[in-house]
């Protein structure tokens, strides 16, 4: 009897302990964990706000530097171990990532991402879909571009700093080249119109009709060839300063005022100009250039094997459609959104002191509507860098003619990607 | 008291087991697996599809593979010859009795080896940057040049720059190995030569050098193996591009790009084994050359 009693009391105690232990940690156990990978510190702000809204969700945010982010991401997607529920992807790698068969189909229920896409700019909608038209990710950032210019320089050399009037002066490459030549002469070789040939490439790149690869065949869009001619002309007429993008001379030029125009997308304002030339606040303006263009952007995608698809989608929806959060993000972080509706609401009130009080949301809204949808392929990132290298070789004279350049380009592409048909 | 028979328990295997287990898992298995992959076409998402010898045939006719091999060899030879000679001279000098503060010199010469290769590449890239590099600013300050020179656009110069980084980084390391070798040479021989009235130069060529031969062979073989795998320095120096004109694209960079940016694992593995064969050939060549010379001398 005593034995039985002892056993009974032991079991009771054990049960009690389990229940109590369960109680004390129940909140932790119930809290769902959302795993996110990112390469940009922008994520911190969003995650913070998301957790304020959803205290019941525990977000595990892993930051990996951009240098090897994609390699790491692709590796975990290949082996399907430790895959994050949601991951950020930069636009240059996005065409490659969105074709990977491990990304959740967001077009279908319960997501019906098509409804979200309707609120966004047309060019972003195109990028969010894979080759079969299925939505594979959501862009939270709007990235239309404009020509950032130093007001003091345009005042001195063009006689105006008004964005509308400046836009008239730079409405074609011919006009920009003429300005460049004149400014160089008047400034004794100190001031250039553009920083490097990639400025031309960035603007024109949005206007291509055909991607690099069509039906497994290499295609060189005439727009790209035209960029080479423009770049050559700009180099010969010394319109470009030849500062490497993101190099020390390039960043210094913003502060020094040795370059008049920088075609850059929305995020250039905080990430390029304000950070590199803080002392020149108020001396900048923003004007439309020869063509509408976009640059960069970030997409959120979901792992299709995730066990937390509900909260993963909650986060993605929050980052792309939540009005309160997005307004907050736009106002406090100067963040231009992919959500056109909210940008339009804010267009009237948001001005930038750095841009001399210009209504930049209004400006980018106009630009965003005009941005054409440039078709992309998974090969883009690799082929773009081969193309850029060859253009550099041509501009620097190592490849004598444009024909040589194109030949060298074709040879290299054909060699690296035997599956692509290249007509020699 | 003492057992007359030798203890032959198998405990010893237990102690050496960790190395072999780690080697099997992280060394041998990946080697065998990539050998298997070299006969397949695989992007990491699908199952590897067997393609037979196709990757090797592609490798054989791949202009860029041969070019990267040439780049690697050119970079390696330009760095290794001064590296092995300068370090030998330094080692012999620092081995002399009359030199004061030897250990300080040894440590100072070894310092570059401690610096991470990647940070060296970045540092040099900044120094030789076109518009804002300190080297151009220095030359312009001295009035030697008027416009900044586009150093990073000169294939031969950039190859030489990679060689210089390698030389600077490894001469101290080679020197330490030589000093270890020199310490193994009996003082008796050197003293006997001295008593016979041999000059320092004569002692060096007739005693030190022949006795250092195994050390030199070791240095040559390890530097072939290391030199064929040059990666970090050119990668960080050129931001991964291997430019200008693919002149600084080494074989391992080519392998890396193929397998981990273009995701052609099969072909990447074939490049790895192609490189392996090249290293084996060069190692055998250096062994036989050394042995031939020894035999000739014995005859």
C-alpha cells in the first residue's frame, strides 16, 4: 500500500512538475519563430516595427554581407537545410534566384499576391514574376531614377537650378555631351558632366527590348550597342570623368563638386549623396534626364518548404502593404516604396532638405510611371559583367574596334555558357 | 617488474583516429565526390546527370582554362624566383654569427606572412587605384607624371603586382624554413672549411648549398602546390573580376567562378582535376630534375 502510495505521489509530483514547467515556458513555446536572411541593414527597421505589431512572433534576423550572401543563400536552397522562411534578394541576383524551384508560388491562394501587385509600379510587377508569369517575390522598394545635380554647378554653367529648366537642358545625350564639353573647357578641365560611362549604361539599360538570352540564343539589343557608341563618344569628348563607380574618387567628387550630373535611383539620395556629401545639403537638385530608368531594388521571397508560411506571408504583406508602417518608413527613412498608392498619398507632403526642399516623392512618382519593363534572364548578372569588361577594354583601347569588342564578348559568353547558342 | 613482451594493444589507433575520421569526412569524401561530379552536369538543384567525358573534352579545348593556367604560371614564376633566392640570401646572412639582432630581423621579415592575403589585396588595390590611389598622387606630387596612370588597366603590370604581393608575403616564410635547414648543417663542416681557408662564398656554394638541397626541394614543391592555387590576392585585388583582359584570372579563380557563380559544378570539378594533374606533373618534374642533378654529381 505504501509502495503504491509512494508511486502515486511520485507520479503526481512528476505531472505537476511537467505542467508547471510547461506553464513557465509556455509563452516561449507558443511564440512562433520566423527566420529571415538579409544583406541590407534596412531590414532592422522593418523587423523592429513588425515585432512591435506582432509580439507573438519571434523574428530571428540573420545579416550576411552582400559579398557572399547569394552564394550562401543558393547553397542552403540547394541542400534544403536551415533555409530561412523569408529572404531578401538584391535585384542583380533576383532573375537568377526567382527561377529556383524552391520559391513559394505567391500567385496562388492564400497569398493572391496579384492583388498586392496592382498597387505597385508596372515595371516592378514584371520583375516580381518568373518566366512563366508566376509571382515569386515581392519588391518593397521603388527604384525609379533621376539625374541628381549640384545646384551651384548648374547655376554657374547653365544659368538655372530649377529642376524643370535643368531637365530641358539634359533631355538628350547630345545636349549632355555638348554641356559636358563646354563645362570642361570653362572650368579648366575641373568639372565633368558625368562620372563614368556606366551612367549612360544605367539610364539606357532600362530601355532594352530583348534580354541577353532568347530561346537559348545570345541576343545583343541595339540599345546596348548604342550605349557603347555613346560611351565612346563621351570618352573622346571628355564628357565623363572616368571615376570608378563606388570608388574613392567617385564619392569624393560629390563633395568637391567636380561632376554635374549623377543619374541614380531613389535610394541614391540617402545611400550615396547624403552619406558621401553631407556638407553639401541643400545644394542638390533632381531632374528628369533623356529617358526614364530604374536601378536596383530588393525583393522578398519565401521558401516553399517553410513550416511558417503563415507568418512569413504576414511579414511580406506587412513590408509591402501595411499603410501605417509604410507611411512611417517613407517619412522617417526617406524610403521610396514600391507601393504606388501610398507614394501618391505622400507625394504632396514629403520634401527633402538635402534637395533644397524639392518634392522628391512627387518627382519619383512621375518617373516611376514612365520606367519601361526591361526583360531579364537568369544569365543577366554574369553576362552584364562580361559585357561591361569588354566595353571597358574597348574604351581603354585594348580592343581596337567595336566589332572586335563584340567578337570578344561573344567568345567569352559562348565559352562560359556552352548551352547558349552564339553566332560567331 | 617490466613486462618482457612489447605491449601491442590497439589503443594507439584510437589516438590517431580523429585525424583519419576528419580526413575521411572533410578530405577524402569531397575529393572522391568531386571526381564523380566531374563526369556529370549539375547545377545543385537537379540530380547530377552523367555526361561521360564531356567536361574533360570541354576543358581540353577551353581557351580560358589554358589562359588561366598560363596566368597562374606567369604570376607564380615571377614571384617564386625572387622569393626563394632573396630568402636564401637573407637566411644565410641571418645565420652568420656576427649579425646582431638576428631574432628581430627574422620576426620582422616574417610579419608580412601574418597579414591576411585578402586584406593585402584590398590594400594594394587602394594604393594603385586610378584616380585617387596614393601611388599616383605620390608620382604626381613629385612631378613625375601629370595625369594619373591607369595602373589597374595594364595586364602585365597587374600580373606583376600580384607576384609582388606574393613575394612580399612569402619571402619571410621561406627564410624561416631555410634557417631551420641551415641549423641542421653541422658546424664541424663549416669550421673545417674555414680552417682550410675557404672563403665565405666558397663555403656557401660547396657546403651550404649542396647540404640544403632537400630543403630547397621541399620549398620548390610546396611553392608549386601553393602557387598553382593562387586565389585570394588576385581576387581581392581585382574585386573578383580577374581583369584587365583576364590577365589576373588564375585557375582557381576560374574554378571558383565556374562552380560557385555560374553553378556548373560538373565542369568546375573537371577544372579542379585538370589543375590537380598539372600540379602532379610539375611536382614530378621538379623531383626528377633535382634527382638527376644529384646523380650527375655522384657520377
